[in-house]
């Protein structure tokens, strides 16, 4: 049976085939990569960050800033691309962020830190995103 590349997996087993084990753990099981381990922590390249699971555009590179927290951080998104869900795991109340298109885990969003004028920090796993550099 032919599968179009734009077709999203419908089961976790299908995701498992499409993603590496590390990507699967973060994107589909809400894992967190170790701080400072991700490939995009210090990236300054211009372009667009996309969901590594489905390819949806999520963050323009000009929303990325140095948060010194060990994960890529963004203070804005492409409108409608990221959804927020209250996460009460680990004895904390945090706001999880997921790709609005494929429901894959990206990281968490924090507000009230005033790291940038937008007062928002999307703390995203490098394993959840993929940078397409500007042509
Ligand atoms: Zn996605």
C-alpha cells in the first residue's frame, strides 16, 4: 500500500518506524533531552524551525534568543502552529507545548521571566525541531 509522504501516522507504532528512538522518546512520549545536549542550543542560522515529526513550520529563527537554559528558546511562534496543554507531572504545574498539526511534544512554555519583551520562553527540545536554513 502506497503512503503519501504528507500522510501522518495514526498509531504510535507507525511513529516509531518513522522516528529515531531518541526522537520518539521526546516527540511521542514527552521526554526531555539533557540540557546543553541538543544540536540547536546555540544555533544562530537564519531560517525556519519545523516540527521534526511532521514538518510543520513552528518558529522563525528571529524568535530564537539566548536563554542560557540549555535548550533552544523562542519567544514567539508562527500563529496557530503550537498548542499549549497544562502538564501536572513531576509534582509541578507547567504548560506543555505540542505541535498543533501532529500533536508531538515540543517542550514547555514559561511566562513571567521577562527574558525578552514578549515575556514568553518556549523551551524546546532540539530533537523536536529541524532547522531549514534560509535559501
Ligand atoms: Zn508536528
